């Protein structure tokens, strides 16, 4: 009894049609296709893993997500120069020998609202995205408050344990950004000078980089930090960046400048009519 396939072939011969030729792939072609598929899947897995690592680093950094170069307005020469230095600092990380050569520190100094924190944050975002550099952003004032309360052994909120954990991060993270360094302080307490100086020295010994942000000029910063702490800064390969342009922050008077919200006696809030 003929199979359906045989009947179809016999009918084709009767009609004068040639027998279809089966396309058989050779072993080399099949292997090439399987390898291409496998390589694609590996690359996809690697890409997904890298994306998750970068998201985790961003999540732990405590950076403002708006601090990017795209959001920065370069409206004065000091900002343009600072961005150029920042881009050179970022590009240098592509050289393994530079990264292994020692510790590097950028000191951003100038008055309030000049864009110091924004550019420091933009540097950090770029380093995370390009090189998976671990980053930690902290205001020095908040660290010192936590350090002070960590000595309260009667506290019930585990502040001492939290401060020890943060101290470990301060030591181990690839890039540490300390903002508001010595803000409203003429001279730090001796114990604080010693603590901060030791932190910077230990990071220097491990080839860890730092960015310090301060409202002082360099002479005022040296006085506020004290000799021991300031000498630890000198041990780094240091880039000093001065911000001198106009403030980019809105003032309170700008917010209340609308004529519709003013009378001769001053600001009057909207009333229910």
C-alpha cells in the first residue's frame, strides 16, 4: 500500500514535475547557527547583568538623579572650565594604569549655588554608567551629626551600628563625594579633624578617589580643616576647581515677584472668593 507521500510523488511524475530536492544543512552550517544563537543569548545575559549592576550602584550612591551634564547650563567661563576638567577626569578612568597609579582628589570650592554639587554628581553618574565605579555621596555635616550621636550608648535606634556600616562604605567605595565640607565652620573640632584626616589617609592608601565640595576658599578650607587633615589632602593627586560665576538658584524674592500677588503692603496669598 502506497503512502500519501509516495502517491504525491507518483502524481508529480505523471504530470512531469521533478521530484523535490530536500535541502539538508551540513554540520558546519548548523554549528555556526547554533553558536551565533548561543553567543547572542550570552551577550543578552551579560547586558542584562550589567544593567542590573549599574542600577544597584546608582541606588546605593544617594546621588540626585537630576545632576547630569545634560541638565547643566554652561552660562559662565568657570562652569565651562569645570566641565572640561570633569570630562578629562572621567576619560582618564579608561586608562587602567592611571587608575592604578594612585589616589586622585578634586576640590570644588566657591560660593553657594555655583553648580559645584551638580557637576560632582554628573561626574559620578558618568563613572557609574561607563565603568561601574561605586560612588557614595554624603554631606559632611550629616556624617558628623551621626558620628556625634553614635556615642550615645543608651540610644535605642542602633545609631552606633549604622554609623559603623556607613564608615565601612566611606572607606571602601571607589569614589567618595563629601559635600558641605566645613560649611558654617571656621575651625572643625580637633576630634573631627582627626577623624576626617584619618579617613582621607586610609582612602589614599587604598587608591580610592574623592571629591570635596566646600564654600570656603582654599586658605579658609585649610584653616577650617586644620594641619593634620589638610596635609592628608596634599597627599592626593589634587585638582582644584574654583567656581566664581553667578548663583543659579532662585531667590525668595524671585518667587514672590508676580505683581498679581503683591500689594503696597507686600505679599498677599490667594484668597477664597
